[in-house]
């Protein structure tokens, strides 16, 4: 091993992504990831529970960002307005990360286990948003319906963003889908 270098976590994530793209997720080992990053397997496991978590390490901070933005929305904001504000905040957080998001989605799309994990992440996010909306005083039904709609907007907008050859911002896709959702619910 070479001398200590900073950002072990970031180097492990980059090495893992490169190997997942080059060889496939299933064929990549933790040992290979650590070696490419110039680190030990032990160091890998200090940062990640397993090789899958390299792809999902951002789930906690993403959930926190969603929930905190909903909680901090003005008291006069409707549940959907609070979720829309959270979507805007999350979109701003993704700014400049299009290529890494594309790579991550490529790896996930190629593996059923990872697709399942992604769905679990989205369901967990919806449950957290539901609770945040309840805390704001929304009824159970309103909170759940609004959270699920918000996550659907996020999921579809994210898919469109990573597949967009025009490289429009995630926020643009979110706005379009929120407008479409309003039109659908208004009977338009």
C-alpha cells in the first residue's frame, strides 16, 4: 500500500463505479475495489457494509434533505407545496452530478437485486415523507398520498434526467412533472 491519501471513501466509490461499469456489479469484488483505490479491504468495510452500499450510501442524506425541507416549509404551505419545495431542494443538490447519476443508474438497471434495493430506498423515502407531512398536521391519507405522488415525480424526473440527451437540469424535469400532475388531478 502507498502512503496515506485523503478521501478514502470517495476513492472507493469511484473505483467501485469504474469496476462495476467495466466488469459488471456481480463480477466485481470488494478486494478489487480496495486494490484499485489503493486501500485495504478493511478500509473498505470501515466505509461501507458491502459493495452494494457504495451505490446507496447517499440514501440517508437524501432522505434527511427531503424531510428537513418539508419540515421547514412555511406553515401556510399545502402538503404538495411542501413536497414540491423538497423536490426543488433535492434537484439543486444533484446539480453537477449528472454523469455519476447516469453511471449509477446503468449499474442498477443491469442487476435485479440492485433494482429491488432502489425500490426499497424509494419506499423508505416515501414513508419518511409521509411522517414529515403528518408532523405538519396533514391527515394520514393526505400525507401518504402526497408523499407517494412526490416520490413518483422524483423517480420519473430522475429517470428522464439521466436519459436526457439535451442535458436539461433535474429541476426542469421535476417542474414539468409537477405541472403534469396538477393537470391530471384537475381533470385536464
